[in-house]
C-alpha cells in the first residue's frame, strides 16, 4: 500500500479514504487475476482473496461513516475495530 504523494495523512478520514481505495484496487487485482488463471485451485484462492478485500472494504466504509457521523477520536475508532475482528 503506497501513496502516490509523500505527504503525511492529516486526519482519520483521510486515512480511511485511502485504505478504502486500496481495498478497491486489491479487489480489482485479485478478481482480474482469478478470471485469467486456468488452475481451479488458484482461481478459488484468488476469488477468496477478492472476497476478503470486499470484507475489508465494507468494514472500512462502515468506520468512515461512523467517523463522519460521530467524529470518533482516534481511541474510539481503534477500539471499535475490536468488535469487527
């Protein structure tokens, strides 16, 4: 996960938005790779990775919505992840 720019993150919202974009990219990558392979075990593995990225995306999207609604402090958002995993 690398940022195009070298500027530090300035907010939790910015971090979550970046992470959401990275999950989307990973999903696209794994899904595309799964379509290209012929080995069924490899295809299932890549599809599972894509599904994991979707799950991560959904968790991050939910956290972003919660943050925007409640303006969680850093400690609050971090502790809320314990409930997800």
